[in-house]
C-alpha cells in the first residue's frame, strides 16, 4: 500500500473513531490499534488533548539526578544518532521509565515547533496522558515502535513521525526510551533501525558501567562479532553465579534476562568458572572458547574483574606461583596498542609514545579532535599495562550536568542530597580503584571541582559527598581533551597546577583527514565493529571518502558505515548506500571550518546522478526495478532523483 492511500485510511479510521467511539478493525497496525483502544478505555477524548506543562526546574533536576547513570550513558549515543539526522527537521529524545522526557537535542527550529505540543524535557508522554505516541506506547508494548503522522491519537501530534525503542537495564527491566521524532513530511524509512541500534549501544554502556568490577564474559558463535553491538555479555560473581546478561546474550543462550537467579556458570558450560579463567589467562589469544551443555561452541573474551583479581591476590604465594605462568611468557604487553596500528605514521608515533608510559604509572593526557579515538587509545593503554585486570572507568566531563558531576566522581552517602539513592552510591573514582580512571573532555570540568581532583591525584584519597570518611584509592589517570588545555590555562579557565599534574605524558591523535590508513581503517570497522567481513567497498566510495573533510573523524566514519549497512542488501558498498549528509558535507567543506580540502572540478553528486541515470535507463525508467538494482528502496530513489533533478 502506498503512503497516500494509507494516510487516507488513517483519516477514515479517525472519522469512525469520532463518529462511533470505536476503532475499526484491519486498518491500523496491530500495535497502534491496541493503543487507540487503550486510550478510549482510559477516557481520553480524541478531539480534546489534555493541557500539559513541563515540570518545575527543581523537579526536573531531581528527576535527572535519579536517572543520572542513564543520562550519562545515553548522551554520547544520542549525539552520535543526531549526527546522522542533523538538518532533517528532527530531534533525539530520552525519557525515563515513566515516559517523562529527561533530555532532547535536535534541529533548533524543529524543537521550537515540538514545544508547541510539549515535546520537551520535563513533560510526561505516558500513553494515558498523551495518547498514542512512540515513547508512551513503546513503554506499554515493551517493544520498538514507529508511529507515523495521523497514527498519533491526538491530531495535534500528527505532524510527527516518531521511532522509539525501550532501553533495558542489565537485569532486563525497562528504565527509559530512546526516541527519534521528525517532521512527518520527511522520509524516515531507516530511522527505526538506527534507533534500535543506538538503544542497544546504550544498554551495553550501562552493562559495562554497572559491572566494571565483576567477571565479564563476552561471546558469540562467530569471533568477529565479539566487541560489536551483537555480542552477548554475561556477568558472573567470583563463585560462578550469573548476575546479569544482556538481551543479545540471553537470546544466544536461550535464557530470560529477567530470570537469572540461581543459574551457575558450570550449569551453562562444560567447565567451571575458575578453571575457565585460568585457561583464558594462559591463552596466547585474546579469545577463548566455551562449549554449552547442548554442544554449541562459543567464541569468548573474558575479563576476570577486580573481585577475581582480589581473590587471586589473597591466595598463598605458593598457590599463585603454581597457577600463574611466568610474566615473560604472558600475552604481549602491548597487544592492545598494536591492534590500534592500522598503518598511519602519525598514529604509530602516538602508539609508540604510549608504550613508554606502560609500567610507570604516570598520568597521560590525550589530545585530539572529537571522534579521533581518544577513548580507544586510553583503553588500549589500560589493557596493555599492569592494571589491565582492574576496572577501566570512563566519565565524560562534558556530558554530565554540572550539578551531578561531583557526586558521579566522588560518590555520596545516603541522603546526601534530595533524590539521592537510599543506600548512597560509589563514585567513579572509587570504582576505578586498582585500575584506570579515564576523564574524557577534562577541559569541560567545572573550575571549582578541579581543585578536588587535584587533591585526589596528590593524596590518593577521596571523601564522598555527605561523609567525613577518607577512602584510599589506587588509580591510574588518563585524561583526554579536544581543546588546547594550555590555552585554557592562560585564559584562566583551567587550573595550571592540575594541567601539569595531568600532563605527565602527552599524546596527540591525528584527525582522520590527515591519516594515510583510510582503507585499512574502513576494513577494520566493517569487520570488527559491524561484523561484516564480506563487504566490498567500491572504488568510487573510497575516492569520495578520501576527499571528505571528516569533521567528526573516526566516529563519523563509523556512523557513515553503520548507516550504509542499513541501506545495503548485498555485499557491495556503493555510492548509493551512503547517507545524504555525507554528500552535503562534500559539497560544502567551507561550512565545516575551512579544512583546506580541494575537491575535484566535477560535482561529487554527479557520481550518484550517473548511477541512478544508468539504472533508470537499463530498466526503461522503471523506478522499482532501478531501485532494486541499486540496492535501495523505491522511495529513496525517487527522493534522490527529485533532488538531482532527474525527474
């Protein structure tokens, strides 16, 4: 059914609802029909949208405090998702488990329009308040959902197309919703896939943050999927009890992520946890293998966590010596750093300097533009050093509201502030004890908090908020910034004494546009991050990518490739699969800060136009057949043809 016919059917359904007070059968998708029926049962009048006001500032602040971990882990993925849809009259939204919007970012003019229907932070979009909508209906259906235009229960919301996916905590409970809302006139065929992928990434971030000190097993039936969005993650206590499992892992093992109590490691696999970890430690490979009781073989990467490390430390010396291999035949101390080397000389220089820090426990400061891979380098330093069995705890100083960052870093006692957790909370610094604390965007740390961080570095102890108790901490510190911190010091915005404390070893990462290893990097992302070894990148795509300004660097390249995977059906990545904003940036490099990129005389879009012209000619102007040949939808080829003035 084409779009115009469906819109007409929605109008008919609405008229029957207004005239007879019931939802007609067989017109709306099942999930939308169920939602309309619930709205009628709740007593919502379809022609009378309730007035809603955003929560007061202090209440919204408390709400954000209660959901601080969700906010912290979601914001990087929200920004990444928005980079895909910027300029398309859209916005990205995060709500809590009750449907109240916590955070939103998007195109400013569209966000202003959205405010007219109270689509803004502090407003509840529960279904029983705001009718059928992606946030509220996803919460009830407990599944991703797309709500198009007139499918919204209240007609005032019909200007919206919305894709939403619930976000689950590590125990399988819904703790929020990620939503992408846009103008209903804009094509959004692939937004649902992007939202679902982003929600899964948030869930994996939450998983890593909650169980940084426990035994973590990452697994898949295919080794190339470990470290990607599709890996299973399971966390065990040191004595082998399953504590939590992500939904991908639960699916692979045939478990319910909400019912893990009583499940033991040796009840799932043909080996006990302690013996497996001993084998994994002695393995010369990053990956080990496990066999399920049903005979299925899994490729596995194990992180023994701090609890297991502490148990090993407490063993008698004779026992440890019996169970450990000599240090000189352990896996290569710099294997994680070596893995980052894809052939660029400037990156190789940074990696070589990073090796110099191993074993010295000196602070490291990583400088580089946004998206150059500062956190990846920090993780590689951690995994290559003597603290690799400790936790790697990352905190983005720019993404956490100023009022929350102190409690995030230092933790707090019970009742330290309104909305604080009943039993208090351990801060990130204490979580990193025995491991590494990574301070991303450290230049954005509030000036007043910089003095407290300096004392931690000097005295190696913390005092949680609301407490007088001093807690000793043993941590390595790696900081990263996309700014020139020295200039911030001169401007009086960053403490000079802290700057010198952090700047033990300075590493500089090159921007992607200056790197010489683009082909190898593309291959690495496709194989290891997206799990696609079978992709062939056409020469025209590589040519365009070499000319791109890449203001978002490696992160932007990853997003472009991830988006292309959504558009692709076969094994060849062609120009037609690249997102539209990729071409817009090629056309307007001067709008990206004047990177000095000189494009060839021919307009880049001519390549795309030529491909579409050729396909249309080959099929006598048949849009459907041409779209099939190019591996895109009919709506996409029509939109591109119109934009390129081919129709």
